[in-house]
C-alpha cells in the first residue's frame, strides 16, 4: 500500500533553485518556503505519531507487521534508533516527555556496552548515548559510549585491516566477513578518540574505511554488500552478499550507508579519498534512481526499476547527500536530497492509517530472503527525522550529532 501526504510540493520551484551559486546560499525563497512547509508538516506528523505510540512501547521496535511494531527485546542491531527518535523529537520540540522516553529506552541498552559479538555498536550507541551526552552533558552517557567503542575495536582484524561484521569472537563462521554497513559504526570510534585523546579508535576507523574503499567500490561506483577475506592471512576471497540480490549487484541501503559513512569519515579526518569515495557512490546511486526518487531495494535487481522499493534507503541517502553537499560544496547533491525527501514525505508517510504505529512506510528489510517486505523500519523513521532536521534546524541538529 502507498501512503500519501496530502500536501503537495512544487518541483518546479525546487529545480529552479539550481541557480543558487553555492550550498551556503541554499534554495531560492519560493522553493525554500514550499519545501519547508511540507517538511515541517511531515516532522510534526512524526512527533504526533511518537506521542501516540511511545506510552505503550517498553522494548525496541524492529519492524512492523500489519501496521504494528514487533519488538526485539535485546535491541538487536536496531535498538539505538528508538531512543534516537525521541532525542530528535526533544531537540525539535523541547518537550520533556520526549527526553524522558529517550532516557528510559537508552538506558535499556546498558548491557550491550560490553557486547563484542556484533559490529553494530555504533548503530546502538551513537543515536542513543552519544546524542544523549551532547544534549545533556551527562558524562555517564559519554563514558558508556566510549566503553561500547572499546568493545567494537576488539573485532578489528589486523591482517585484513577490517572490522569483522558477524559472529562471536573466536568462532570460525563469518570470521573474515566485512560489510558495507560498518561504515556507519565508525563515527562511534571517532567520538571515542575525540573524548579520550586515544588515537587508536580513529586509527581503526580510518583503516577500515581505506579497506572498504579499496575492496568494495567498483569502477562505476556501485558496491557489493559483503567482502570476504581469509581471516588468518587477510588475503582477499572476494565480494559476496547477504541482503543484496547477488555479489555483483548493488543493494541500495548498503550504498546509502556508504554515502553517509564515507562523508562522515571525511569530516572527521579531512582525507580527500573519503570525500571522493562518497561522491562516487552518490553519483552511481543518483543515476540509478527512478523518476519517483524512491530507491529500489537493489539497483541491479533483474526486476529493477520495477521491483520493491526501500524507503529507508532513501531516508539514509537524503541525510548523506545533504552532508555531502556541504562537504563538497556542490549544491546538486543537496537538491537531489530534497527531491528524495520530498518524495518520501509525499508518498511514503503512514498518514492514511490512524492505527499505524510507524512514520515511514514502504521499507524493505531483506528482500533476498523475503523478510520484511513493504513494512516500516525504525531506521527508516529515524533517518527521515534526521533528514528533516538537517533541512529545518541544521544548527540544532549539528549540536546533537556533531555535524
């Protein structure tokens, strides 16, 4: 089902803003007013939905089934997004109730600080604990996030210079597997180096980024989801996939993780190769977008461009492109982000269903194994809110996530 926002948006005004001379100039007044009106209404809808649903949520939303959240009690890899949404809502509204919900849900992640069995500690602790520290100044949040970063670097393979994605340490399965998603976990390491003065965290983040750049990015700018190494020697085995269509395809959410992650690593290090990598991934993805500006779940699916969409890939990509526009000085990336964000707000919100517990519909969790097709996903909701705040309140958001 397609959920449409009734408010319309002037595409002509948006495209006409390309005459602006730099990113700093922003959009032309008419386009800016039109886009901001739609985006403000969409963010207000998100806050209303959170106020409606949050009182009955005592665990971590993982995906929807029949428009209702189903949960993963440990937080899985998605646990940081629920408190993260409430921190963003608090940032926007100043409503202390959102802060209360954010703290309560973030604290439920406390046992995961010492979890060395996954690479997802950035996903878990950056939107929740790092943002909490930046918004409150409470050093217990900072210390917990640094502890999580200390757990994450234990998964670093020195021979292959990558962070192991899956599998408990000391076990053979997936011991040499790296995935594109890990680019999003590296900012937790940058934060830990900044807070402790210990360069080790950022050094590992840089090493993993360089490996991802060398092994994942194809000449045309597309990427596989997975790259396998011999865990004992660090030698290449080759590309693979878990959520993409094939080892030679291009999973759109992974591509979005890469755009966002490489741009972030450029901001943290000012290493030009990371900016170039982000641009290369962005150019491929933008060229692959269909006219509706919602990414297909895999850009090289045999059914593309008419296969299942993934709105979460669009939300993540919009965030990354807004950041990339600022980092590169190219307004075209910002305009592309606004077209994606416009499409998400017009065609993917759950506004037509009063019983729906999520904000953003048309998400795809894992099309390859037929899990979570046309559902809502907590990371889709989170990154939609982040993208909207990047446009509406960039200075305030910068304080929260250190842009």
